[in-house]
C-alpha cells in the first residue's frame, strides 16, 4: 500500500511534469524572440544605470536636461509604435519592422560614447528608442499570434522573463566593469561602445531564426472595432500612473542623492530586474487565473510603495524601492499586453495605441518631474508623483471594486 509520503512524491512529480508541459507549450518563435530581447535588453541595461550619471556628472548638465532627454526618448519610443502597429494591421508587414527596429537600436547605442552634450545624447537616445518604436507593436503581435489559446498571459510572462533576465545580465556586466576599472569618463564611454556586441547577437537571431507571421493586408477601409475602443478606454488608468511614476533615471539620481555610490547603482538595477525575472512568469499565470484587474491593482500598489520609500530618503529604503519598481513594471506590462492579446480584434493597432499613450504621458511626466526637481527640489518632485499616484489608485479600486470580490 502507498503511504502519504508516496502520495506526496507523486504529487511533486506531477507538478514538475505540469511545469515542463507549460514550457513546452511555448512556441519556438516566442522562445527565440525571448532570446533576442535578452541580448538587446542586455545592451540597454549596460547603459541605463550610467546614463544619468554621464549626463549630469560627466557632461555637467542639470537634472532638467536629464528630464528633457528622458522625455524625448520616451516619446519617440512609444508614440511611433502607433504607426508601426497600424502598418502591421493594415498592410500585413510584421517581421521587416521588427528586424529594422532591432538594427537601429543595435547601431545607435554605441554612438552615445562619442557624445559631448545633452543634445547629442538626446538625439542618439531618441534614435535608439525609434528602433524600439518600430519593433515593439509588431513583435507583440507576433507573440500574440504564436500564443496558445487561453495562455496569452503565460506566453507574455515567459517572454518577459527572458527580456528581464537580459536586463539583469547587463546590469551585472556594468557593475563588474565599474568595480574593476573605475568610474572615469573613459570607462563610461567604453561601456557605451561595448553594447555593439550583444546588440548584434540579438539582430542575428531575429533575422535568421524567427519566422514571419502570415497576416493578410486589409482590403477594406481600416477602422478600430467597438472592442478595440473599449480596450483603449481601459488603458487610461495605466497612462495616468505612467505620468506620475518616476522614470528609472530619476530613481538613479535619488539613489545618488542619498549617498549610494555610483559603482553600486547597477546593483540597484539588479534588484529591480531580478525581481522582474523571478516574478514575470508567475504574474503571467496569475493573469490567466485571476484576471487582469487584480494583477493591475497589485502593480499600482507596488508603485505607491516604491514612491513612498523614495520619499523617506534613506539608502536602505531606496534599495527596497527598486524591488517594488520591478513589481510595478512587470505586473502592469504583462497584464496590459495579455489583455490586448485576448480581448482586441486589431491587436497590432491597439498595441500601438497602448505604447503611444505611454509615450505621451511618460514624456510629459518626465519633463514635469524634471522641472519640479530642478526648481523646487527632489522632495517636492516625489510628493507630486506620490499624491497623483495615490489619487489614481483610489479611483481604480473604486471603479473595479466588484471584480475584486469575485
């Protein structure tokens, strides 16, 4: 006779088999796209922790100039995704946009190493984000097309796991480089130049190992359906949070202001990306199981906690705030992408609208926060963001109260 320990062992084996089965259900093209994102985000993560320091300290520009760079990059990165999503739906062009986007990003990042003013940094960062704009909506359309039925949350969660793992790898690399070689201007510029290597690896993978999807161009006049319009209306709470939520660049400057060494700032990014890597697939499963609203609420609460911890202005709380920043980023992004994949008719176009909204509100928020910081101080900039985010959270919880009880 089997005892309770035999039953427990069988249960463990069954759980392992189910997990393996879940991974095997991920389409091979999604897996390769995950590795493409891994190497591309590795390159991005090599420069993101040091870019604010490079602009403010090395180039001797103000935090308001940093806000302008963030605003320009954010707007270009997201606003033009509206156009690429429309092109994908209207003309059936998908992979060429994805490839050209990765190519532009891979080639523009290293050039920042030659910059000597905030204007050239803004121009090159904008060019790099243009590549992101070209590829993002078509790439999400490809992932949605390769998703299994009723598993979009899991698929996007899997892809995001590799995406964020690449970011974490990049932050580890830049930390080691700063640790062993120092923080001199020459080292910072060399790090920008080194991003060409992972960028070209990602470009090679997407060109030769990802299949294009079959998407027939629309012969009739293109327009959004009622379901598409309803979905877009639901996205505006997220846009509001993006407006008030501090950009990573401001998190970096806050960390420096409370006394965290420049060399350790990449480790802060590891906290954020590590949190996202560990939780991304779990959030994907929760989205499929519990619904989008509950996961979004958890993400919004994480955003509030991240800002509150920054407001306390203690190094230990800044470290913890990066973990909550990671939770906010990965949970809300996965939830929105999965929602569009499962609900909308013209997915490419709605992804484009989604990213365009993030662009507009993110760019405006970064510009305003930069101005408040420069002219009224860091503390007032944090209070502005925290109060706005709290107000939106209360509205969201009140509007969706019924779905939380079910």
